[in-house]
């Protein structure tokens, strides 16, 4: 949300801000100058291409609108059998110090499986080797044990 807000402040347009989320702010500013426009349609149709302004960049905003439309009309599109996931009962904590895997496993009631499920971004081969998680790493922790993580973060 912070990045989108910053993009909007600099570009003055939500379609451009959303495109910049994918393509990068500098690239959209460059493309805006080449197309001499602040209108997303003009950027998409522009013959003044840059090396990186390709298919994905031209189509990102349209894809975003399509996903938004599907989400808003999910019930009508998928019927009564649509299964909606429940909100996760988790919180994020950032480690301020290197912490052993054995301490962290307590936050998951000893379940290495749950630890891995909630934190797929971690380098598991390194963790298995060093048995430690370095400072600065964000971890997703079950809300019920968040207080344990706060004591160590």
C-alpha cells in the first residue's frame, strides 16, 4: 500500500501508479515522457517504446482491472459452491537478533511443518544446516504465540 501511495503521489494517476507497481516508478516516468502523456491508454498505444516496456508492462493495469472485476463478482461467476478462505490467525514479526530454530519452533507449538507452511520465503536448506534464523528476517507467527515472538524480537 505504501508503494502504491508513493507512486500515486509522484504520477498523479491510479492507472499509472498501479502500472509502476509492476514496471517500476522510474520506468513509468520515462515512458510517460516518451509518450508525452499522463494517460495510461497513450502509454500503452505509444510507438515510443523503451527496452523494458513490453507486453507485461502494457497489460498489467488491464489484468489488475480484470482481477478486481472477478473478485467483486465472484459469487455470480462461480456460484454458491465458491469456497472462501477464512482470515488467517497470524501476525508478522521481524527478528532483531539471530535466533535458534529450536526457540522459534516453540512459537509454532513445536511443529516444523507449520513453521514451514507459514514461512515459505525462508532458505530451508540453510536453516537445516545452521539451525539459526538471522536477524532482520520477517516471520509469520500464529497469533496465539505472538507474545513469545515479541519477547525475542
